[in-house]
C-alpha cells in the first residue's frame, strides 16, 4: 500500500513539474542593431560556456547564462501588456 502511494505521489509530482516547465514563457533577449546570426552565435557561446562550467550547483552559481548575455550587451525584452 505504501509503495503504491509513493509511486502515485511521484507520478503526480512529475506531471506537475512537466506541466509547469512547459507553461513558462521563454525569455526574449534584445540588443539594438544586432542581426539574428550574431544573436544566435552569442547565445550559443553563452550556452557552451555555461555547459563547460561543470555540474555542481556551486560552479553553476558562479557563472550564469543570463550574466553572459548581459555582459555581451543584451537585455531582457519586457513584453507589452495586452
């Protein structure tokens, strides 16, 4: 009985996590005068650098993807309200 409850609880948590993760709005970055190809290259560079930092939370906390994009001059685009 306890095993079934545990599996049910874990299953519900997984479903909730997937639903929440899929419903978030992606961040849009903006930098005046930058072409899409330059943006793609900058974004890829920041993603690669983030992946190369290692797998520990402490290491990931030192380097952030957002910090890299901001260092390259990008800002988060604020959406206009409807």
